C-alpha cells in the first residue's frame, strides 16, 4: 500500500432499509475510481458502525473494486451488509474514551475520509466526528449520506430508502385491495404502516389513487390528531358506499391527549403472564370497529418487510442511492466535510434530481413532517399534490438476480 | 350464438391466492381454443361463485379470447377476479331452492360445462353439482380445479397457489434474516405463518437452508404438539450460538391439551373495551420469550400478503396453474366429469409434473398433512427431504407488467 495515500472508511448506522447497501455500493464505486486514479489507498468498511470501529472491526472492501457482479448483488441486498449500530457519541466538548479509541483506529489505518450512511441519529455522529477531528487537529474529511425509510430528514427532497419502502407499501396495498374485493360481505381491513413521527410511508399507501384508481378509503397520518369518533364516522360512510373497506393508518397516530392509539388497548389488557400489553395501532382499531360496528374486520401490520423487501425495490431509489454514495465520495475528495448529502428536485415536467449537500449541524436531530398542503382538510386522506410528489420515487423496477427461486444476497465478512 | 353449441361456465371459490386467476386464464385459453374449433359457444364467468350463479350473476368472458395481453394481466393479478364465495350446498338428496335456481340459470344459458376453481370446500360443491345433475338428468360436465395456498388437498402432489405463497414466505424470511443480522444485541424474531391445520407454508420458510445456507433456527408445524418448555430450550440453545435468532411458527400450533398457542394470551387478556382478545401465535410467543428470557424480541405476522403477493409469484406455480386450467377444459370436452384435476410428480432427476385427475368424491373434505419423513425427529424443524420436495415449486419468476411503479392488475366487470 502506498503510505502517502490516505485511506477511507465507510459505515452504516441506524435501522435497515432496502437501499442502504446501494448507497454503500455507490461509495465503493467512488472509492474504486479514486483508487484507480491514485487518489486514495483503499476503502475500509466498519463492522457495526462506529461501535465496531472503536474496537478496530474494519474490513477491506477492495475486493469489490472492479467487480460489477458483486456491486450489483450488494445493491439488491436488503439491510446493512456491514452491520449497524445505535450508538450516540458523547458531546464533543466532553470527549471521552470512545473518541480516543476511534481516532486511534483511524490513525493506525491512515484513514483520512470518513463516510457514514444513516438517518437522524447517524447525522449526529457525523457532526460530532467532524467537530472532534477539528478539535484535536486530525485531518479527517467527514461526510454523512442519508438513508431512512421514514423520509423525515430535513434539507433533502426525500431520503434514499424511502422510495423502496413506499413502493412496497403501495404495491402491497394494491394486492390487499384485490384480496379484499373477492367477497360481498361487508368487511373492514386496517393496514398499519411504519412511521412513528412522520406520515410519509402511510401517505404512500394512497399512490394507487392516481395510477390504478384504487386506494384505501381513508388514510390517517400522525401529523393529525386522531379522533375515534371521526374514524367511526368515516368507516360507516365507506361501508355505505361499498362492502370492502380498506383503511391505512400510521403506527404513530395519537389521540388529542397525546396517547398513542395503540396504547388504548394497553390500558386494560394483560397478557398470559399478567403484563401490560401494547397491541399496536391496527389491532386497537380492529377491536374498536368490532365493538362499535360489529362487521367483519381484520388488521394487517406490514411490519419489517416495509424496510427490507429488496426484491421489490424502487428502481429510482436504488439508482439515486448509488448516485448519492458515489457523489459523496467525489465531493469528499474535492474537500467537502461536515456535510450531509441531499437531493434537490429539479423544476420541470419530467422528474429529475440533483445531488447537493447541507452542513450536517443544520440538519441533524430535526424531523421533516408531511406538510399541510399534502393532507386533505378533513385530515383523513392525502392530497393529489402529495401523490404527485410521491409517484416518481417508486417508479422503475430492479432486475433482481435469483438462484433456485430466491434472490441472491451479498454477505460481507 | 350457435344454439346447438353448449356454453361453459367457470367460477372461483374460497380464499384468494396469487395463482387462482392464472388457473382462470388457463380455463379461458381452453375455452378459446374450443370456441375457435367450433366445440363450444362461449365461456361465462360466475360472479362470486355459486352464490352469484344462483342469482344469474354471470359475465361473458369472450372478450379474453385471443387477447394475449388480457390473459397475461389476468395471470398476474392476485385474488379472484370473478369474486369468490363461501357457500356450502345442501345435501344432494335433500335438494332445495338453490339447486333449482342454479340449474335454471344453467339451462337458460345453455350451459353444459361447469368449472369450479377452489379448495376443499369448493370440491364439495363440485361433487354435489355433479351428483345433482345426474339425479335430475341434466347433461352437465362438472370439473373441479384445485387451488389453495395451504397445499392440503389429497390426491395431488401439490396445489396451484401454494408455490407462490411458498416463494413469498421463503423470500421474505430471507430478507428478514438480513434485517435481523445487522445488530449485535441478542434478539429473537418470531415469524408467524399461515396454515391452521397443515404446516406446508411454514415448512417453506426453511427453503433457504438448501439454497443460501440461511434459514430460521427452528420451525414449528401444527403437525407436532407444541411444548413451551421445549420451545424455550430451543430459543436458549440458538441464542448461545448467535445473537440474531429467527423462529418460524405456524399460526395453527397447539399445546398437548388442544388449545392453540395463540389462545394462551386470550385467557387473561382484555382489550380496551373489556373483550377477550386472541393475540395470535407469534404475539403469544413474543410475550412468552420476553417474560422468560427477557431479551429483545419481536413477532411478525406475515398475514394476507402470503396469499396475494402476486408481484413475487412463483414462475413454476403460474405456469402450472395455467396448464391445469387449460387441461381441465380439454378433459371436460373429452367427457370427464365429477373429477378434480391434480398434479403427479414425474420420477426423475429433473422436476416435472403431469396433469391427472381424481374422482372428486374421493378427495373432497379431506386434509393432507406434512408427512412424518418431512419433520425432524425433535419436531422443531423440517428435513432435507421436505426442502427437496418444496424447492422446485418456488422456482422461476414471472415477468410482471408495471405502470408508474405499480403492478398492472386485471379487473373483470
């Protein structure tokens, strides 16, 4: 290894998505190009993010350079191939052993570039790493690359990983609507969708409305206070129109007093072991409809597949995730540091984005909610403007490699 | 319409699958050929099965003849495009008004061929329609075409619809295993899979073991008595080996006293409205692991997508579903009646099936369980012989038509 050349390191952090490995693949592509141009030594991957890095758990990713098949497989592998962590660094001014350990590993491995792919909490790590390096005078270029299915980071049109989750949700809801349409008996189906704070994913359940004409009857986001009375009125209105009512609801909806709707079921309920028991929002509403209206009712919690169904990834999302990773590497080489990469939507008829960046200190620890103009005035559905914003993000399908009927996934280390 | 030519009618019944419309497409292909050869008039579809038929709810399917694009879209549409029903006919010897109404509609529309696509209960309808036609001397050729995701019909190697559900389950479990692998904190993930009586679908969660080397640590089928003590021992054994334990369990597992495992949670639990509350098998085991072992634990109920995720249909399943529908039509023309179509696996290195049939009276109202040689002796996993049986059924992927990021579904009438 040429000792004059600095190395780079990349880590993944926070919850998995179907696109975080595509972003990793993008960083690898950038590193591969820089390596072949003699600008860097190699690219290391942190195992389990900053938590593994402090213990020297790094793996050389040079085997991916120039290996298009491995890059392809990695781009279609869900979750975080390097492993993840949920580790909050201490305040920069306090410092602490973890900083000592991390910077000693960086120094030992001649690392001058630090890439961190993650959500809100991970951008906090990026900001602190950048500030700490400056504080101790260690020459480190630090770049955050966003990912989150929740789409709730500020300073970007949308987040890598969101489009694939949105496509999974929109498609699955279309299939559920087909399934629910087969019987003539009045029935209510409640689909519970991820998103504790922001309703972006739940909003995506409605995309079919402007594509196939079929969508949930009502959509409830956490941006609006949930009223059981209004909800029951909506359900009855829908049942008056047709027998197969489908409702989409965010796991994070709350009553006016701040309680989660799922908590309602907890108050009285004890499990077999006598413990209090949080049933989940969909289940709580299922029980409420059964008690109030008495018709056939079921709830479906879409659960983990929302963030890991890579077989149905959005083509747009994966391409953009690759692009943002590769661009991050280029910008780091050009001297950018302490920034989070971001997307800006280009004005015009055709959807297009350009990759930009923001000082990470300005975007970390903030939440971007679904804006008022994306929610109908009754608060029980999304507007066409919302769907027009969402639609380009789910377009396109990946060509997935299958072996013996199962998708081929890439395992690192 | 040539009045000398008899018409045919086809219906769908019972729970939806991702392949029941492919079988309908197969029947349409058979009818289209017969029509062009001057052997039948037209093919009608019953809306909502026998229940709609008795009220004259039929739709002419001739618009599908020779329209390959419509046939393709229909073959990739989940659930039952004609609608379904759950109607049990009275005993033949008792007769009754419903028979009068049904046969009057058949006569009015000059129908001589009756195709019914469905599961166990639907084969009961096939047997009764055949017997009743003979009893009253109405010349009706009656054929049952099997479908069920549960794979629990006797007299066939497997059922159309099962392969697609199995592929969805096996793939989703692979993705969940990726997702669960990202953290180093010990955690147990319990995946609840459909199949109240037979464990075929739950067994499919293990297919990865012989393809990718990754599969659930343990798999519990309803064919074996569930012991909470043995289960806890298994979970501890798995946690000793690695931090990310994944368990697959059938919704239908029961304790030695016959209670469903999900019922355990009902005994003490009341919902917000004071009602007893069945939590589901996965949730019950989640709560049990939390109480007993205290590690991080989550449960995932795969729910409806198991039977309606047509975007991930098995290529083998859809091709066979088309084939069995088309063959059913040919055999009916050749004079076969009162039979259910079936698959026989051809002996040999390469997987192949031939379409056969059984007298429907011999197969209706029976259940085919996972046999002993497919379950390991400890009762907590499946054998390689089981996986070798399952693997060919999930092979192949469909080319799905997408528009604006969503699959194109076919809507009839």
